[in-house]
């Protein structure tokens, strides 16, 4: 699950219609002996996790912002993926931003992870920014060297609708393998029009041989398709639930207040089952902190995580970012985030919430954009959760550090503690390896988590190609992190680039 990692701007300038489409993902027969399997993001199947690093602003073949992807293999070595080279179809085109939207899963069941790439700005049938999605297969020889790469758009058989300019098909993707191993993919199309309703949004879903498409005028789905809803702006999926952000949704008279729609894909027989929504006016047991207001943009970023409670029950935790939250006169776009618990039947409750003025924060600044990017992680998967094993990483990319405007901040919270003071703040100033805070660096726009490690990126430092840094949760919790670094031109990585680390998977 990744949304395009632009520097944060007002929703009216950024959001585009979103669609949720369900498409058949029946995997071909694979030789199970070719890859070791059992490890996420292991594209060459050697049993060691790899790292995919997107650089969507890179110039390729003379085309500005055509984009490229670096594959850093965990056992050493690297590959460079560019359009028109190796197994990657197409040709570099100005503004395509290849590498901005990424997720991984084992689509063909061979034990080597595969890469799903969203191309929301792809020109299709001479239609600007209609969008496409690319599936790049892994193999023992590396990513892009196995089965032929597939390219999907809304002309592809099984997908509903048709390409239209500004659809942004692939603006967000989420992929995984269900408990039975069946691969699934969710594709957001936030610029899709429903009838004559512009930018209402749409979602496609693929699982096995099932394909489906959903929008807010679909029977059984809550709400109604409205102009500028941008359904599918961000998407995330666990084995149980799918969360779909609709940050342009009006709540009552409050335009661009935002909402998140939840669907159950484990119990669906003919398509996705709508099970409810989440927003700041949701009527939930115990209530929801705050209230829906114009411009909150709730649902700009979402993340779903299945976890075991302290009692051993399985629930889904949903993190929701509201980067446009205001605190009052003169304090605009300060931002906030909520964490909810949801069960398969749609039973929902708020676990935790944070704003820049929450007790113990005292960090409020205009244009902070807290919640522009949120991600949950379970550091002890398969075990009952403790107060600190579940973490929320939240980016505040507009935060001013010292005199450096929009240098950015990353914060790690423990939502099960129900407190905001039990946290770690990372603004680069206290970590020499990360470099000094940089004005306009928007630190916190891009990060990635695994059960073992936190990955942070600095793709937007002016005049710098970018870098990625990682440390273990154990070292970070102990207060003495040692940062591993990936930088273009170093340690065997290809040279060049402009926004190295803008997306990670």
C-alpha cells in the first residue's frame, strides 16, 4: 500500500477520483522447487528479504520524471528496473513517475515475491493520466527475469469501465496472499467518474478467479458517489479487511472532511462485502475523538493490520491519517491520526487518537500535515499483543525543525497504551547518520516497516538524489540505533536518481 509521495498540498489540488476494482488473479501453475519461499519481499527466493526502492523523479533516457526502481537484494547485489529495459515493458515517458506506487506479494505461488507497481500517470489510448498497473515477477535470477511482466489498465479484460483522462488508475495498490495462499490485489482509481459525477472514485479487486469493482453507488455500499469523493486515493488490506480512503468525502455539509470504507474479502463469495465506514462523526461505542470538519482529508492515508489481542482474539487494526485537520484560527493543516479496531463483521471502535495539541504533544504548527503517511507494524507477529509490540509510525512532513521549514518529523507511537507520551520522535537532528534537518526535505513522506526493522527515506532533500536508512526496532527502542544506508552509487547500487526512496516495499 502506497500512495504517490508528493510533497503535501491542499486536497483540492492533489486528490483525484478513485476506484476500487476487483480483478481475477488466478495464479498460473508454478514449480514450487524454484524458490525457497516463506519470506516476504524475497524476489530471488533465497530466503533473505530484499528491498525495493522507488525513484519516481529520476530522468531516464532523456525523459524527465520518467522514474526507475532499484532492487537491493538482501544477500548482496542490485538490479535497476527501467521502462523498456530487461523484462520491463514500455518506454520512459516524461511524467510517468514509474516507482511511485509499490506493493509486494507472491502472485504466482512459486515462492519468489512479485512486485505490483501503480502507474497512475500512464498515458493509455492517447488519454493523459488514465493510469495502469504493472505486475513484475520474481525468479531465482531476480526481479523482472521470470515470467513475462503484465500490464493492466481499464481496457484489460476483467476490469470494469474504460480508460479516461485523469482516472489515475493505480494511484494506490494493496496486494497480499490470503490465509489459504490465494493472491489478491486492490487497485484504487480516485479520478474515476461515476456517470456524470466527476472524481467520485472507484476500486478494483482481484482474488483468484474473482474480479469485482466497487464504488459508492454500488448496491449495499454506504454513502453515495459524489463529486470529489476520491474513493481509492489510498488502499490497504489485511487478510480480513480492506480499507479504502475517500479523503474528499463530504460529511454532512463539511466538504473534503473525508472517510474510510471497510470491506470484508475473506467472507465474500461473489465480491467484496461492505461492512462499514470510519470518520470523525462515526457513531461508535465510546465515540470518536474530534469531529468531521471541512478540509480534514480523513483517509488520505490508511493502513490495515491483523493482530492478536492480549486475550488471543484476532482483530484488525486500522490507522487513518487526517493531515488537513485544523486546530483553530491560524492553525491550519496541523493534522492528526486515529487508530480503530475492527472485526470481520464490521464491529468497530476507536482505540487511540492523536492531534498536534493532544496532551503531551505541544508540537502544533500550521502545515505540519500529521497523518500524511501512516503505517502500523506488529513486531511480534503471531503472539498476543503487548502495549509496545504494536506500533504506529506517523509522518509529519511539513514540520519545521529549528529554522528549517518543512524539514519533517517521524513519530512512533504505541496505540495500545492509549497515550501519546509513550513515543519516539525522529527529526534527523538527533541522528548524525540521517544528516541534518533540511528545509523542504519533507522527512516523513516515505517510510516502510517490517516486523524487525524501520526504514526511513530522505528523497526530497533539495539538490540530493536521496537515501534510505534502516534500523532494528530493538535498537531504536533501546535508544541507540545503528543505521544501515542505501544511497545511489554506493555499495553496488546504481548511480543517479533524484528522489531515491520516495516509495519503499
